[in-house]
C-alpha cells in the first residue's frame, strides 16, 4: 500500500489532543492493452455460424469498397471477429439458461418425498444432461 501513497501529512487539531492524518493515494496505473482474441473452433460445428461466415465472405468478396486483397482480408477478419463475439455471447447466454433450468428441474425432483421409477429416470436424465453441459464447458 505504501507504493500508492503520494502524500501524507499530520496536523494538530487545536481543540483536542488528537492529530489529523491525511493520506493522498495514487490510483493504480495500468496501461491499456487490447485483449487478445482467439477464435473458438467449436463454432465451426454449428451450421448457423458457418452459414453466416459464408455470407460475410461473399459480401466482402463482392464489395468494391477495398483497393487491395489485403484490406479485404483484414475487413473479413474484423467482421468474423465481430460476429464470433456476438455469437459467443448468445451461445453462452443460452447455455447458462439451460444450466439454470436443469438445476431447477433437479431440485424439483429432489424435493419430492418419494420418487417413483419414472421420477428416478427423469432425475438421472436431468443429471446426465447437466454433466454433458459441464463437460462441453470444460
């Protein structure tokens, strides 16, 4: 903490036997670094994602807004990164919702005082789906 103190002063308070201690702290200085982005190759298993990338490729390829192949390639990478980030957020949101629903379903099954064979099968099915979801997450 001493590394972050820019100024410290002690002054007497006139009407008491206490002293006022004033400390000025410096904010932690961090240089901004752009985060490193890595393509998630699992997205290529999804047909919707692949179709969208193909559309982006076709539109960039057909565009006359670029004066070189390098600039087209750079813009294509930018658009794929942009779409991939949005796609990842949507996928993550759906996955969290599925996880929440499965946990709720398991809790509902466990609240029952007596489980029939059908309820036990249902519980096992929910637990298997949740295990599969966790394995895909890892």
